[in-house]
C-alpha cells in the first residue's frame, strides 16, 4: 500500500501551470515543511528540524490550492509517493520523489493562519477534503465560534452514536 499523510506549512504560494490541449488540466506544485520530532544530528551541525516535501496536485484541487493556499499556512494532505527520473540537459540522470496529493485541507483556524502569515480568508474551512464537493465554499458565519471553530451546543453528546 502506498499512502502518505502529512501536516506541515507551505514554504511558498503554490505554483500552478496548465497542461496544453483541448482539455487543459491545472497542475499545482508546492512544498510542505514538515516538522520532525527530533533534530538531525549530522556532521555539519545544522540541526535540521523539518523535512521539505515536494507535492503535486491536479485538476480542481490544484485550482483550489492556487486560490486559497498561501505561504506559511498549515495544511494536511494525503496521497501517494511517486518516484521518477529524467535526463537533464547535461546528460545526467536525475531522480525525483514527490507526493501526488489526493486530499488536502486546512489544518488550522483562520486566526491562527493569519498570525502565522497565511492571511487566507477561508483558512477555517474544514468542509474541504480534496474531493471538490465543497471546493472553496466557506462555512456560514453563524456556525463559527470565537476562535474560528464551530460551536457545539450543550447536550449534544446524547445524540452522538459513540461515547
């Protein structure tokens, strides 16, 4: 099974290109900085505490990323690892590894995103899961609490199917 789940911050705004042809397809690329639990202790002593994971997403999800994802935002993605290779102009073989994103969503509230430099006006939209059913649709303002999360009414735990 090839399944990857990552949570990290965007290192810059997504780069979007469109394929050529009659049915052009949006292709977005971005890099996630994913924190490590422990820093790397290597010989040069850089103490790296994050991995920088290249990601690619296609179609409507790519258009969503272009419109709503901004540098510094914390996002969660799931997808699969894809490897490949090509020969560059100097004749050297270059190997690539990237995550092909199948689902993507915001991983923090609107206020937290703005405090971290994300500045996205829909950063609290947890309705988006990469399948485009609610692509870009913000939650109704009445459902939001003070911190950007939905308020849960008292006494609802009796109605939940789990405890």
